[in-house]
C-alpha cells in the first residue's frame, strides 16, 4: 500500500488529509470490531478492541512515515469522545479514519487553530474532526468518510467538521468533498509538516450525498467523491447497524 498524493494523481485521495492528524471519533462502548458494511472486496469495522485500534495505529504510522512525516501517535485510540473506523480486505488493514467530538479535552485542531475553533464554538456550532486518516484508494476514502459522516452528523447531530491537511492537499478536499479553508498554513510540530485548517458544513455533504451517492458513473464528470458514497438503501443499513452498536 502507498499513500496517494492528489497533486500527482488527481483521481485518488491522499492517504493522510493533513500529513498532520486527521479525525474520526472513537466509540465509547460495546462494539467489538463490529462489521458496519461490506464494500466489494473490503469491509468497514468500528475498531473497539485494542487489537483493532493497534492495526489502525500501525497503518497510520507506516503511511505517514512513508511520506516523510514524523509521527509519534502515542495518544490512546479509545477515548470516550472518539471512534476509529478501519477498512480491511481479507484480513489486511487498508484504511482507517478516526472521528473525534468536541468536549472538555477539545480537539486536536486546537493545538494550531484554537482561535478559529473557538470562533465556531462562539457561533454555537457543535464541532467534530476527522483525524488519523490513511487510505489506499478513493473508494476506501469515500466509504470511510460516509460512515464517519453518518456517525457524527446523522446520529450525533454535529454540523461542523474540521480537518487539518497538508497545503498540497487543500485543492483536492475543496474540489472533491466541498471543504473550505478556515485558516492558512501553519507549522505542525507533531508531524514536522505544515498544516491548513479546512471546514465542512455537514449540510453540504448531506445535499451532495442525496444528489450523487451511488452514481459512480458520474464521478469523472462531477469531479467529486460523493458518487463513490453508499446508495440510500446501503446508507439505511449502515445507520441501523450504527444505532444497534451504540
């Protein structure tokens, strides 16, 4: 597996949205590597065991290191306000993404972008972030992102999503998912790389999912990841399994 760089391969997603941390919230409770959906040859699970979280951590460290990022991902993957998703193919981990909800501990983005995050909080927005994103294809990215969206927005009621991305990936996330820049480039010492803060209103994602999800033949014309998202019947099944696991 390698990390995709959209600057070099526009049709693929970067394995790390930031070269800095990316988010997806860890579920607090009773899921034991619950299979949430199958997507062709791979499955997506909620990693709620130490073995599952360890596999996700190893993948992130390996892919970040392959891009020359310094990583020391020692923070636990099992915090109460976080859920980690993993994609596996024949037992091999091919993607991971974590969702983190705002709370007493704040967000990873607060390290560099506290003023911007506080401005959103002051505006009454409930914040979450996607972190520790590592994938090997656009299909894996789209599938993980969709499940994370369902968990954060449809179940959790969160509206505003933050991610930290490497400057060279900004255009990809703007074009393919509808993110916008909230703050310009700053040095991220956690990974020894620059980071830009991006934001996404989940209502925009919901509108694009309603319009495009499941229509993969539209992907090239639309220049969007949303056609790679799950169809409405698939989404309903994933939502049901997420509710059962909560």
